[in-house]
C-alpha cells in the first residue's frame, strides 16, 4: 500500500511539475510565503472552501512547482495541489529515501516549522534535498515544499 501511495505521489508530482518547471523552480522563501498565505486563507474561509482552492489546478495556490497540501492530525490528506488521488489517504507511514517519516513530522508541528526531507525532483529525476514550510491551523496543517 505504501508503494502505491509513493508511486501515485511521485507520478502526480512529475506530471504537475513538467509545465511548472519551464518557468523556473521556486525557492524555499516562496514556499514559506505560499504556506503562510494558505494558512491565512484557511483561517478566513474555513476548510471546505480552502481545500477547493488548494486543489484547483492553475489557481491562486499553484506557482511553478509550488502547491499546497493540507492534512489532519492523523496524516489524512485533505487537500493536495499536485495529486488529488491522495485525498482521503493517510500518509503517516510515507518515508523518504533515508527512512524519514516526513508527513508524520508535518502532523507533529505545533505552530510553524521547516521540515527537511529528500524527494525526487521532477526536473532532474534525481532524489534531492527538499524543505517544506508547515503551518498549523487548529486541527490541520498546511505545507508547501521547495527543492533546496
């Protein structure tokens, strides 16, 4: 099951990023800004409207290779800007190539934090360092990641 999620996640990330990469790769600072903007949007508009906005392809929460993910405390994916197939799935057991359970770490964030992990970069096809800025909003966390 974990392998299926990994394949779906990687496939969707590669497909989403192909067009985005033509315009350049986003920076960690841009990821942080989008994560904070997403958290503010969630606070102001509530979960249903926020999840729809985060999932909308080409919407306000997509910029090149940046997109928002949102999850509950149990790692259930509630919104995923690159892979809607992951919505409703629990990814607590998903690990990077070094065995780091980074999605679980997202859920453990109490306020705001950077979480570093390694993931396949769609442009280079190589596993590279990536960082996500994670913001807690009540029972949810929103995250936006960028390659370093």
